[in-house]
């Protein structure tokens, strides 16, 4: 018994799982990532910094980062699988001009110029190609975070950047294949063996496509009928890892196999189930991958080669930014948009680590060279948030393109003046136009004005929060003024201006929520409506009918809800606060408490619910 215990202890010490290291790695990520995100530097940099601190070149808590890096590469494999799942043919076709036009142009131009820069820095052509193409692949994590924080993902400039990022995500697949082809093969590395290797790789791809087309869907349908969730999760991982292993055996990369498997399943009815099953593993392992990259960064190599690294960072970021700017201008983007895109996308990205690690494993670049390349990309990623901050202060606020947009002409007037022509305003004006009322429309979103003109609407450019614009738009002569803007502050400001300068105007306003509705009434608007109120009532009525209520019963119930809401609103407007009339709400709290065997509390102890009351 004693010998068995000693044997188990020895296994735990030498060959078992070191839970201390696992705990330290998790703690490092949990601490560093929120801090870096709070500083606006992104989670990727947080993982890299945490890995650097706990790695063999930091606190030396982890002594073998390469072993962790090999395991963490599964995170990249799963990441590429999920990217493949999003590559539906229809989506690619809709964005084909921006992805395969603008995206390809930027990647090829940047790749060619950066390869030349690498050669000028003293690297061989093949090594310079890997260095340059890796730096071409912009950090999706950093750029997407910036666009999301600014609310620019759905804008035209934002869509162009997203399309380029999508193309760059796609570009990693052929780049990995190219690295495998140009890598030294040692003995037997003659032309014939390379030709055979390419043939085997193509055969592997064709075989994987055949399996995906005719076998995977029937298999997943069979497993789904078994209704065993854990089996579906296992099958999802089996598909990803199996495709990765097959492609690796065929001489290509595991990441390419996972991507191809995702594309083959992108139109499958099990797509969302697969994505949900793989996502938790992907996020955890991808974070571990970045931790491992940080741990593998040899600080001594960086210090001893600081001159070439500093020169590479400056040269690559300036050259890449300049090429991106030129490509943007050639494709008819304005100066401000082109400049912002060039600064935002001038850094290298997380896929560069994948490419450099693959090149190092294939013997194309040495370990120290890999460290130099990796350090160059990391430093460029660190500098990007600071570059954007500097750009914000140095560059004036980006002006909207006025192409195809008309300013308000002198003497504009109509029965109805509409301020804001987004989703709400477009629908609200339809009955007025049917009844042949004369409607004048202004908006300050030039993209929306151009889109409206394609639908044969005449919308003039003007900011309704400015008094001179309201005068020019005919606010003094309009029978009714409709405030349809989507920002609470703007709507309130417009209502206040109309009250003070045009007291006889009949103002109808779109309200964001209950509090905003009360605010608008206090400014003197004649009528307000919360933007989601009527649609929510209609929605609830249809659900009630789907559950068995007749149309008359549903109408009676909705009338009751509408009446109680009006009484609540009146009490709130009279100064009772947002919680006034709470007893008029039909709540599920008591029923849920009874089902759970919990005694209910009095109304004073209940939560007030959603902070933004509808």
C-alpha cells in the first residue's frame, strides 16, 4: 500500500498534472485581462502580459511554455472552425466586392511592400515573406473592440474594415499552406517529393470535402435523434480535431483542416448547435494560447536585439499604415476615413503568432527569429491604442461626406416637419404621405439621406438641435412638428427649443422610455409615444392568441393593459416617481414564490425592475 502511494506521488510530481501551474495560469488571466480591458488595451494584450510575467523570462513560475503552447494551439484550431462556420456562401457573396476587392487589394499591397521592407532589414526572401505577411494580418480582437466601443460596426466605414478583417482571417489558411510548401524538407526535399506532397495535400482536401458533403449531416442527424447532449458535444469536437489531424497528416496545417470543416458545416441545420458546443473550449484554449505566446517570449533575445525590433516596429507600422491609406484613397474613401483606418489597422495581429509558430515548427525560421518577429507584433499591438488616442487629439472630428446630400433650401415649408428619418420616422410618415399631406424631412445622417434618396425620399441635411436649422426648415409655419430622432438628449433639446421659440407649434415626439416620455411632456409636447410600446402590445397579443385566447379576449386584455399603463403614467407624471402605480402592474413574483415555497415580501421590499421603464 505504501509503495502504491509513493508511486502515485511520484507520478503527480513528474508526470501528472501540476495543479499549482494551472491555478497560477488561470489567476494570471483572470487578473490581467479585466485590468487591460479597463485600460482600453484589449484582452489579447492582457493575456500576453500575464504570460510574460509568469513565464520563464518573468517570475519563472512556468518553466516549459512550449508544452503549453502546443496544447493551446487547439484554441486556434477551434477559432478557425468557428470562423469557417460563419463563412456561408450567401454572406460571402453579399460582401464580395469589399471582401474580395478591397480586402484582397489591401492584403496583397501590404504583403508585397512589407516583404520588401523585411528584405531591406536583412532577412532572406522566404523569411521576409513570412515576417511581412504575418504583420499584414491585423488584430481582429483589437480593431473589433474599438469599432464596437465606438458604435461604428454598422456604419459604412466600419463595414469596410470588417470586410478587410474577414479577408485577412481567410488569408491565414492559404498562408499556412504556403509555409508548409516552402518550408525546408531535409532529405528527400527535391522537386518530386514536393510535387507528391502537394498532390497528397490536394487529395486530403478533396476527401475532407466529400466527407463533409455526404456524411457529416446524416451523422449529426442520427446523433441528434439520440437526444444525448454530451454526445453531440463530443461529436463536434471530434469533427474539428479529426479534420485537423487529417489535414496535418496530409501535410497541411491543423488550422486549415478545422477551417474547412467549419465551411462545410456552415449551411448545416446543426451549425448553431456546433458553435454553441465548441465556443466554451475555443475561448478558454485561445486565451491559453495567448498566455503561452507571452510565456514563450524570450526577453533576453528581445533585449539583445532591441535595435532590429524597434526598427521593425516603426518601419512596418509606418509602411503598412501608408499602404492602407493609399488603398483607401484609391477606393474613394475620404482623407479622414482613410487616415483613421490606416492607424487602426497598422498593427500586426494574433494570427501572426500562428503563422510564425507554424513557420518555426516547419524549420523555416529559427527560434530567436520567431521571438524577434513575435516581439515586433506584440509591440505594435501595444502601441495601437495609444496611436488611436493621439489621432483623436491631432485630427479634427471626421466630417461626413456631403456627396449627394442637399442642404436645407431657403423658404422650405410644409404642413408637417419631420426631424429624424430613421426606422421610426420612415414608418410614421407613411400614413401622412398616403393622405397627400406635404411633408418636409431633415436629418443629420448623410449615409441615411443617401439611402433614403435611393427609395425616392427627399431628405435635407440639417441638425434639429440647432435653432437656425429649425427656422430654415420651416418650424415657424408647420402645422405639426414630429420629433423622430433616436437619441434621448437630442429629442429633449429639440422639444425645448420648439417650446421656447415656437410656442404655438404642435409637437409630436418619439420617446425612448417612461422617464423620457415624462421629460418630453414637461417640455410641452402635445403627444409622445414610447418607441416600443405599441409593437410590444401587438407582440403580446399575438402570443396570447397562440396560447389559446380568441381575438376578442386578446383585445380585451390588451385594452386592460393599456388602461393600467395610462393610470401608472398619470401617477408618475404627477410627481410620484418612476415606481408610482406599481400595484397596477401584473407581476409573476408571487406565483414564482409560491412555486418555490418562498414567502412573498411586501411591495416596499420588491425590486423596481428594469431601470429603463418602457
